[in-house]
């Protein structure tokens, strides 16, 4: 029997668990995931590939990258979005942004039975309209496990945009004269849309290459599975990083979820440390934490790359790398799922050249082969 995947986006962890329980009791066999933050929610859209999204409109009207979060969700996925909120009059707001339906939440202390019955019915209706066999959900439904399929559809392919050809950054780019020393380490920071971007870049790389260290905003379980999936797709060896790892060429190290990853120089080489820590820019692992450590450990022998993502994590760290002589690349706006992190880095002058996703792998190979 066919099952469906439902992603619940609710800013309150307690309310999220209540909504998940209400759906689970009415749609037996449905595969469920929850998210409380926008960045985590968009990552799970890419990885979990839900058939239906359930969204608290309070989260949906939050601004991100100059648009409301609900509008961003509607435009990045074909999954119908079932919304809910406290006021019935906000229905028109939700539907005007592309929501499939809107439900009014019960008042505190009121019986939630009718609300969850209506929510389950709305999920079924959304599935049927979208071509998913929602009518087959029931006790005999099975749970699909293939939540990590390869996503290899290439984005649009504009030409690479050097810094001198793009809009001038608001910050002042340091006057850097690069030496001819070989690139010994590649550091990548990514967030929303980053897992898909990594799936495009890494399988296209070929040995020999220096070690690659990656800070992707991702939960612990997902970081391990991401490393496993990419390892099966790539000619490079990909692993989840561990404290004490001595980095080796032709190997990719992905920071564990909820741990900051840093690089230090030892005996002519580099070693990783992965430790829990307070979030930086609200995230852990943080690209800024990684980039700052790479700047100090590798200096002008590093290449820094900042990919699609919300917010500004990685911007200051990439600037630090550039000031220490590293080469720097930013994903361009057109190919970014969210042009937040690359834009923040570009605006402060940390990006030497903006490159579309489809050309980043080739740019890496060219820069590393010049040495």
C-alpha cells in the first residue's frame, strides 16, 4: 500500500509534537517529520520530500530573504501546504500566498478533536489533489525508507560572474595578492538548499584534490546519512567528521550535526576537532566557526566556498579567510535556493567571484590544478 510523507512546521516544540501525535492517530502508517525553525524546515523539504506540508501560519508570515516564509515554501516545492492559525480571518492571507487550505486552531483548553479530524481530512484532500493516493492511508500502509534519493537536476547555467562584473559590494574587499602556493584545504559552508548543492558539486569532482571540510546546517542523524549517501555517489571518500581526524587528500569531511568543526595545524598537516557548542548565528555547526579556524590554520593555502543558505553565517569567516590570502567563491543568486549567506558574504567583500552552482565543481578543479 502507498503511504504519504507529512512534514509539520510548527515553531513550538510542544505544539509540534501535539500536532504530530494528532495526525499519527488519524493517518495510520503516514511517515511524519517535524521542524521548528525555518532553516531546518527547508532542509527537510529537500531531504524528506514531503507529499503534504502542515504549517503554522505564525511561522508562515515570518520574513526571510525579503519574502514571507510561506511564499518561499510554496515556490520551492510542489507539495500542497495546509496551514492553520488562531484567527479565521487570516484564511485569505494564507490562500493568497498559495496555501492549499487554512484551519482555525482551537482556543487554549478547548477540545482539539474536531480540529485534528479536519486536519487529517485536509491532508487527505491535498494528497488526492496532488496525485498522491491519500485514500490508501490506513493500518496496512507501509513506511517508505528512501528519503535520501539523489537529486541531480541541474539549475540554470548562467556564466560565472567575477566580482568586477557584478554589483559592487557594500563592504570594501581587501586588496589581496595571492601567492602561487598550492591549495591544501577546501572549506565549504552551506545551509538551506545546501544538501542539494553538495549533491551537484561533490560527485562532479575527481581526484587528486586536497581535503574538503564542510559545515552544512543539518541535524545529527541527517549529517551521518548525508555523508553515507554522498560517499556512494562520489569518487572522493566522504565521511562524517570525528574529533581527531587527520585530514587526507581526496576525502570530504562533513561536520556532525550539533557540533562545531574546527581545523588546526599539526606536524605539517591538519587535524579536525568536533565539539558541541553554543549556536553561532543560531546554528551549530557554523560556517563562521569553521572558516575562522581555516583562516588561522591554512592561510593562503585554503579555498573558501559559501553556498546557498539563509542568514549570514559564514560571511565574516570567509572574509577572514580572504584577508589571510585564501581564494574565495560564492554561489550566485540565480542558482541559490536562498541567496542569504552568499549575499551577506558578497556584500562585505568576502567573495572574489560569484559562480553558478553548475560551474562550481569545474572552478574548484581549475583552481586546484593551477598549483
